[in-house]
C-alpha cells in the first residue's frame, strides 16, 4: 500500500484499552495517516487484544497500522507493517519473519550510515530521532535536523522523525523533508486529540 504523508501516531503504554481506543479514534478523525501500536509494558494477551481492536479502528478510517518490534503480532492482526530497531534483527531476517507480506520501517536514530544501509536493503521507510528531548525516551540519542535534509537529498526512501515532536516545533522537520511526524505525548496528552492531530495534518496541506 502507499502511505500518505502526515501524522504518524504512536500509542503510549496504556493498559486501559477503552481509553486507548477513545483517544486514538479522535486522533484518526483528525487526519492521522499512520498508527503504530507500541506498548512496552502490556502482557502478550493484552497486546493482542489492543492490536486487534486498533486494526478494526484503522480499517474504519483507512489508516495504515504498524506494529512495533513484533512481526508475529503484526501478522496475527493483519497489520500493514512492522517497525523495528537495531536490536530486532537485520532487515533480511525481519522480511523473512514477515513472509514478505508487511511493510518494514526501521529506526536509524542519529546514524546516517545505518539509514543508507537500510534504504539500500529495501526498508520501506527510515526513522530518525530523537529530534527533540523526548519524555518517552529521555536517554535517546539526539538527531540533528541536518540528517533529515541529507537523507532527503541522498536516499530514495521516505523519512519519519520522532522524539519530542509537538505541533509547535514540527514545522522545520516538514520543511527539511520529513514525510511523517511520529508523535506520542503531544496527541495522547492533548485536551482535544482530534484538534491536535488536525494541527499536524495541516502542516502537510
């Protein structure tokens, strides 16, 4: 499938599935183009329940669904893709694990050579970050804005940015060439998640 540019929403570590679905629905109504299910503290059973519910929700809105780190879960819920980091195996192994049926996004942190390698080996998108101080990953490497513009100029692959991104600081990332703005806190903690998602979406209008 072709992924539209825009807001790439990443779920928080919420155990309450009803709350998760309520806020996510509002954000999808605000124009979210990609949703990544990520819950690092849930049990396998809860992750399956939440991922299945989010698959139904994303199908309702026509939004792409990616699963963080778990090719098996992505296949089980018939997600569109899986997102992996440096600890999740090489790209060929992930592709084999997904039987070639899923799109694969790869975290490249602040490492341009990793991005170059992943792009050359067929990653469907690469992600840089943390672009700003991140409340989710305060220990994350800091990625300069120049990485985005360099990747846009040299690599033929879509680019996501993540880490501390808010509706107030996101515009330079879009101007540098980011195809997606990956956001957790600024949407899930917003008083009006739909309006906040609309602000991100408007950056791509």
